C-alpha cells in the first residue's frame, strides 16, 4: 500500500517516515445487520416497515509500532442507514444515529414524523501504549474488558473508554490491572438522553434503537459521576483454574466488587461468580426527577451465579447456570457503561445472561435459570439457549425508576453462523414471553435477524 493511498487515520500516525511502513497494520470490516419482529404487544408482523430494524456500518483500524516497546492505534467507526428508514424499516440498531427534520420523511412515528436518520462517524480508539519490564501502560481512547465496565460488540458498533490502564505480569501466571476511566461513549452516560432532562430526539428514549449501547453521535462523556478507579487480579497458577478479583471505586456513586473462578478440567466446566455494589450516600445519579429518591436508598446489591457444564471437544458444549440478584438492593450488576445507572443495566457478565433481552438477568431482584448448547455441523456453528428470569418487585424506589413492579421473562434463542473466506454470516431467531406481573401486559415476540460482516 502506497502512502498516498492511506486514509487520514493512517497519515495521523505515520507522519514523516519516522519508522518503516511494515510496522503498520490496517484492518477493518463492513457490516449489514437486519432484524424484523412479530409481536402481540404492538400487533405487528414480520417484514413490515414498522416492525423491522437495520443498519449499515464500517470501521477502519490502524495500529503501528512507533519505537521498540511503544505502539499506537487509531480506530474510526461510521454507522448509516443509507436512507432505508423511509421505506423498509422504522428502527435502527445503533443509538449513535440522531434524527433531524426532513419534509415528508416518516421515520419512527413516536418521534413525531417528518424525520430522517442522520449518519454518525467518530474515532472510537486513539491510544498510545508502552511496554517495559513485564509492565504495559496504555493511555487514551480504547476498548476495555472488565466485569463491570467493558466494551460491547454485539451490535454494529462498539462502546469504548478514555482511560489510563496499567498491566503488570511480573508474578508467575498472574496479571495485575490498575485503571482510571475518565470518559465513556456508552449509553449510560449519554448527555442527550431523557435521563439528563435533555429534550432531544435520542433514539434510545423512543425505543428506536435495537442495540443502542453507544451514545448519540458516539460522543464521550464523564464516566459515572467523576470517573472510576478499577483494580483487578487474574491468576492461572493451576492451569485448569482461572480466578479473578476486581474492585471498583465509582467516585461519588458506589463501590463494587467482583469475584469469579472458572474451572475447565478435562472438559468438565464449573464456574462461580459473586458481585456487590454499594451505593454512596446521596449518590448523584443524574438530573432526572424520578431518580431523586435513590439518593436516600443506599442498600447494597449482592449477586451470585453458578455454572456447570461439559465440553466434548469438537463435538458439543452444554452449560447449566443459575443467578440471583438481591431484591433489597439499589443498583444492578450489569455493564456500568451501557445500562442505566439504576436497577436496569445493559449486558452483564453473569453466566445466565440472555442472548437478546439484556438488562433483565442483572436487575435488582432477578432470579434466572439458563441452559445452553453449542455445536458445529458441516462448518456451521449452532447455538441454542433457554433462559427464564423472575424479577421480584423490590422497593417502591426501584419500581419507580425501572418502570414496572415485577416481571417474568422467558427467552429461547437459536443462532447459526458460518464464514466464507472474509465474509462472516449468521442468522438468529429469538422468542420472548414477557409477563409484567400484576398488569394486563403479557407480550410474546419473535425476532428474525440476519448478520453479514466482511472483514479486511
């Protein structure tokens, strides 16, 4: 690849031939995701405009070695509908989109009509890293993978963080992590949302984004209240067993712990998880009036999960899991970057997490049972999962914030995926039965989803 043909992203790093171009790697992908739903709640049928959602997306990543032990990376993401919201779909996948006035446009009637979906483009990674003496320091905009603050990639884009991360591996079979997270472009910190009392066309507020874990326009905002310190230790001294312990200081919000142990011994799988989030007195949870009562309710939330399974290599993997979240608590135990700061979160790391209806398993008062099976047939990966969660009513404060008293939810998910060279393909069918206890709301839905990803 000649220098004159590189994108602006590459030029930003390459500069004036300070190093050999062979040290630079350019990669990325282009995605087309489509979903459609039939639902008894909205009385919709599959493939109708009002029941369908889609997104086109592309990303470009560049990493390079600047000098010995020093590297850098830049990543750019774009999401667009190419205008199909006017005639084929009425929702999108990504909340990074915004909606603006367009005469005659018909996107999502709940937003008032006469709107179009605007494309969004942003840098989701811009980082510098250095390694010396078994220690790596990474500074800047980057992906993270910790139990209570992590990057999600199940939609067409990914949420990232502005953070300082220090990783040390001096001790045998041990990784020590210390990080400060200052900003996030996850939906939990989206300043354009109703949670912050902003009257905007935020797609998540209107249920118009099926996988809306990124903030509007991908903008980065303060993580939590004043940022978060996180410390972790991962040990694998006994090879079949991996144990990890994490502590989070969410400044002026909460303290949290996560403990986990996973055993894989000759195909026998056993896992245990324990989490606790303890809300600070008068914690600042945003400006929305409905959050005001939370400040006086500082009950800690505890959760645990257990998993047992068996893996027959190259044949099948079966897992059985159970989790329980304390009904007397206040905060959930999901991804703090993408879920609401109170009770209902985004995706969680619990063994029982569902495949599509995220935010329920990790909610305060949720008891969940899950059984999953994975296998491969003729180069096609197959997955089948059944999930059953029962969310207790909890306190009046918790009910007021999450918008319902109690809920019973069952999900059955089937997914088939395979690759043709650089092209990844997948299809999924998800059935859900959502019964909000004490109300007339008992909705059944079936989602059909198609995924196409071209990697380069």
